[in-house]
């Protein structure tokens, strides 16, 4: 049936096939060995990124109820209560949605108006020394004051909020148990319905008509309310993800199926060639610092003389940390201010903060990558809709956009990018708190 030529041809094909199978086997074995064996240095980096290395959050001496569980329970209620807004519709949880790892899925957040930037996750946030993308607050409680009176977020005012606490029997009781007596807010001549130093003209003039003592007392209620919210936020810590399971087993010298080969290869890139770990460092995958990663800024294109723009009060584009650190230092609500519970010696961070450091131009806070699958869109303006767009940005990072871009082009292959992305999806885990504290109270 077969002539010699045909037999030779079949043999040759068999030979090729056998070679192919050998190559496949060799590659797979080599690949598996390569991706599951870690050297000493890599193991120490894995341990550093592991959730088991996450300590309790550092104390906040500026907030004497930071670790008071009654304050946290009270703060939990305030966090979800939309009465604390101008139209009764916006609470912290409107934008910090628990199911989305406390983000909202929007490029720019929507409260009573639209914000300038996107909503970051607040999982693990108590480990941060600075808050907001530009770090313009130095404590969690000082941070919370800002959305409450912002005319695009909650839109209400501190006088209105003090009345809500005073008039709600449950809130009043909780407040007084934690912070002591409320001022006599039933006296409407002294304490009008709406008043604030930074509200609309009417609210401002009512505020200015109050005595200084009454104004301070109301501001103190406002601050205490935020200190309770901060105590709640301090509980929002991540639990172990598949990545952590894998590291726990690997550190014990055990094999683990928690990550696929692609995810392991992505992890290797993350801590190696792709250099992600230089900034996304530690168990929360952030070094808590501010860096310039050449984030696209639509406004920078419109600016004729971008360099001059940061000298103005209102820069044309987002200068990030450069402005944020100045604002934190100027704030009456910082660690050194009269509403802080800290001693001056606790406030070195704000006291000695460098406000003239040009490298902070266009630098933004390094966000956590925990639960990154749930927090799209990405970057401070939601510039990137998907993780693959983010990775594309890192791979061929642009020239300087605002200030100096710290990144260098990575030139990873498509396969490597896919592995890196696969790895990022392994960082998902629910917050490590009870279901009761994770959703709106009954
Ligand atoms: C309208 C949507 C919206 C509301 C309401 C809102 N936030 Fe935010 N939140 C944001 C946005 C947007 C940012 C980032 C703004 C920036 O950096 O300029 C942010 C930033 C934060 C941060 C800083 C996180 C970090 O890593 O630095 C914390 C903490 C936070 N919000 C808590 C709260 C609390 C507490 C409340 C309620 C009192 C609240 N937010 C209400 C949208 C909102
Ligand atoms: C030089 C420091 C630095 C390096 C290196 C770095 N990042 Fe980032 N990363 C940042 C900063 C800063 C932001 C926020 C940028 C912004 O919003 O303007 C960010 C944002 C992100 C985000 C979006 C997070 C969010 O919630 O919006 C992801 C995802 C991310 N980085 C992944 C990576 C990966 C993967 C690598 C390695 C390829 C990497 N990063 C390398 C500093 C860095």
C-alpha cells in the first residue's frame, strides 16, 4: 500500500510530532519549576506583601476615640446615613459602596454634584499617613469633614448635622456617651438651622452672627462626628486573598493550588522585571507615598505654558501632591490644630512636611491594589477603564505629562501583560469585618 517515500514521510512526521511533544513537556516542566521556585530574596518580598505581615493600624493620637468600639459603631451608622446631606440622598456609602470595595465604579464621583477626581477604595486606609489622592488631609477624621461640607458631595453644613444628631434620640445618646454633653442646640436663636463658615452666603452670614463659643462648640460636634466615622473606617481591613493563601503555603515550603501558573508568572513579574513592587509595596500593595507615573491629564494638553501653571492658585492641570501637602499644612483641622487630640510631638509628619519639593508635582498617592478587580475605573480621574489599559500605560509609559514621570518603559510581551493582569485578579477578598458592619444598619 505504502511506497518507501510515503513511509519515510510518515516517519518524518512522527519524528516531528515526537519532537514537538518533547518540547511541550520540557517547556511545561521548566515553566512550572520556574514559576513555583522562589529564591531567598523573592521569598522575603513575598512575605513582605503577604497579609500576615500587616500589623494593626498605627495609632492616631489626633483622635482620642480612634480605637473606641462604641465610636466605631456610631460611626458605622453615620457612614450610611443619607440625612447628612443637602437633599437627604447622599451618604459616604453613596460613593464608597461596600460591594465595590468601597468605590463607586465612576471616573468622577457623583454626590449632589460631580467631583474633580474618582473615588478611591478605603480598604486598609487607616495605615495611610495622608488622605486623598493628593494627601491634603493628615488624618482620617480631618478627611471626612471635607466631603460632608463639599458642595458637590454631601452638600450640607455642620450646623444642620449637629441638629440631626441632637434631634435623633439614638444618635444623641451615643454621642453623649462617647463625647460628653452636646451644646443646647434646641435654642434656635443661638443655633440656626443651617450655618457654616464655608457654605452659601446665607449660611455664612448666620454663622458669622453666632458667638465664637457657639461656633466652636458646633465645629466640635462636627469634628467628633468625623472622629466616630474615622473609628469605623479603621475597621475596614482586607482578609486573606488567594495570593495570601499561596504565600502562606509557599513560606511553609508546601505546594499550593491557590494560584494558577499564569498568576504565579504574573506575580514573578510584579516583584521582578516589571518593578511594580517598588511602589505597590507591603501587604496593602502601597508604600503610602506619592509618585508621578505620567498619568494622562486632559487639561495639560490645553495648557499653553504648562510649566507656569503650578505657580497659580488654580493650576490648569492637576498638580497632585505639590498642592495637597500645602493644603494639609494650612488646614485648621490638621494634627497641630485646636481640634486635634495630639501633642505637638505626635505631629512631626505635618510639622516637617516638605512643601517645596518639586518632585511632588504631578505625584499622586499610590493606591492599594487589594480588590483591584472591583475598583474600576482606575487612576485619579478614572483615566483607564480596565486593568489592561492600566498595564498598557505602564508598558509604554508616555513622556512627562505633569512634572517628571518616574517610570521607564517596560516593553513586556502581550503574554507577560496577560500574566500580570491575571495575578492582579488574585488580590480579591472581602473586608475582614462582620456582615453587620459592612452594610447599612437596620
Ligand atoms: C460624592 C462621592 C463621595 C462621597 C459622598 C464621599 N466620598 Fe470619600 N472620596 C470621594 C472621592 C472622589 C475621593 C478622592 C478625592 C480626592 O482625592 O480629591 C474620596 C476620598 C476619600 C478618602 C481618602 C482615601 C485615601 O486613600 O486617601 C476617604 C478616607 C474617604 N473618601 C472617606 C469618606 C467618608 C468617611 C465619607 C462620608 C463622610 C465620604 N468619603 C464621602 C468620593 C466621595
Ligand atoms: C513609581 C511608582 C509606581 C510604580 C513603579 C507602579 N505604580 Fe501603579 N500606581 C502608582 C501610582 C502613584 C498610582 C496612582 C496614579 C494616579 O492616579 O495618577 C498607581 C496606580 C495603579 C493602578 C490603579 C489603581 C487604582 O485604584 O486606580 C494599578 C492597577 C497599578 N498602579 C498597578 C501597577 C502595576 C501592575 C505596576 C507594575 C507594572 C505598577 N502599578 C507600578 C505608582 C506606581
